[in-house]
C-alpha cells in the first residue's frame, strides 16, 4: 500500500507469474485489490484470500518479464520467447523428457490431441496420445536404445468427420551423447497425400491409356486390312446385286401378271360368294316355309342352320346354337336317344331315320315330337356331308 500505482502493478505481475495455477495470494488487512481483477480473483474477500487468474498464453509471460527490469530478466525473456515460438509453431509438436513424461505441447498439438495444462507432467502412457493416432511406446523404446530418429509416414487418423493423413517424426534430444528427451512432430500431409494418390492414379490411367492406344493402333491396322478386303467383296457383291436386280425386275413383271390373274380369280370368288349367300337365303326361306322346326347338322354333328320354327319351339336362337355340337345343347328334345340314328345317317348307311320322342317345348309343355333325319349330300368318301333334322309336334 506504500508503493505508487506503477510499482504496485509491477509487483502484482511478478506475483502472478511466480504463483502456481492452483496457488493463492494472502494479503494483509490493509491491502486491497480492486483495479487488478485481471490478475487475481477473490476467494474470501473478508480474509484477503485471492486466487490467480490463469493466463494460458505464453505471450503474457513474455510481457510480464519484459516489464520487469530485474536481474536475470534478459535470460528469462529469451527462454520465454523460445517457448512462445515453440507454442506458436505451425506444426503439432510435443516434447517428452528421458522418462517419457510430457513436458511441452505446442498450441496446435493441444488443439489436435485435446491436451490441457493438467496433462503436462503426466507420463505419456497415461495419455491417449501414446496410442492414437499411432502407437508410440514401442518407437520410444527403440529410440531410447538406438538414439536414432524414427519416421512414420502416412498414418491415417479420423477426427470427427474428417480423415487426416499424418507424418510422425520422433527425434532424440541429446546433450553430450546423453538422451535428454524426445521431440515428436506431427505433420499434416493430407493434401499432399491426396495429390500423391491423384498423381499415382493419373499415372496408372495414363499407362492404361497408352496400352489401349497401342492396342487401338494395332486394331486400326487390322481393321484397315479388313476394310480393303471388304471393299473387294463389296465390289463383287455389287456385280451380283446388279445381276440380282435384273432377275428381280423379271420376277416383278411375272408377279404383276400373277397379280392380274389373282384379281380375276378374286372377282370370280366374290361372284360365287354372292351366289352362295343368295342360295343360303333361299334355303333358309324354304326351311321356314315348310312349317317345321329344321336344323342342319354337319358331319361333325355341329349345328349349321337353325330355322325360326326351331327357335319358336325350343326357345334357342340361331346365334346361341350356331356351330355348337348338337348333343351338347340343352333344350327340351332328348337328342341322346337319336345318337345312333344320327351316326348312321351321317355315315350314309341310312336314307331316312324317323322316331318319336317325348319332349318339352319352351313353355314347359310336354308333347310328342316326330324327329326325321335325312342325309345331306355325299362327299368323296361316300359318307354324308351332313344331315337335316326335322322336328314336328304330334297332336294328341
């Protein structure tokens, strides 16, 4: 309290520098620190107990010592400057003593490996740094016995979502041939490693492209020879095509002549079709006018004609029974009973077959029905080409 403000400030800076991080400063009853709360913070203000405000940056230590012109200041400033230069280096570097205790760690190393001030002074084997990103303990044992540096290249290390590639350098720190400690430097070569991979890949692709180019040249030479041979073949084929073209022209003339003949035949077929349609209409009219239910059956027993009287009698239209097998039709006439007679008429073995069956008409009334089967023409084998089935109700 008896010093001026400048002297007080210098004394307090030296107290702050000399005091351990977990130490406390005890003041007398008449002493008070009100304007220097950047250096000390009160723990018990009533009893004048204060704790040091920790300043992790080494440049503050340099500023404190540089402001103190006392004995040994130049040497301390030089030492602190070296520490500051080490701390502010671009690379990540840690220093171990001969026993493997962590003594120093640059700011980059502290950020990279999450080291704090409390980790200084701890054995390397107690730290995650000893095995990640690379196993250091075996390399440290070899270094302590051989006193030779070790380079570990292209060490992969995943930090968060980023994949890093590090080169690790272990260098012994010697004094008169005695190991004082070990400097471990971590150099981020991710970009360089990526460029090296790209160069290697590009070189490999270039070699492959060169091989493919040579192969392509050989293929082109072979293709050129094949093209020359193909050209000769094409000339021969051209001559053949000209000859073929002449033949095609001749065939075209023949086809035109055949086309005219086909048109003539087509006209005749159209005329015959019209005559056949007229004949079918006439036959349908005849079958209708006879007043009987008539069905025309082909040789396969399929219904070809079904007149209006048959539709009125049995309730089935010509469209429903057209090209249907007679025996598969479900109507009031028990056609199963005339199966054998129908076969004999279709086979040409009988000129006429007649029978009376008990039937049910479309109104559900039972009656006797006379069924007469007549052959319909003969084919080349002597069999009938079909049959005419006439169905006539018999009055009781």
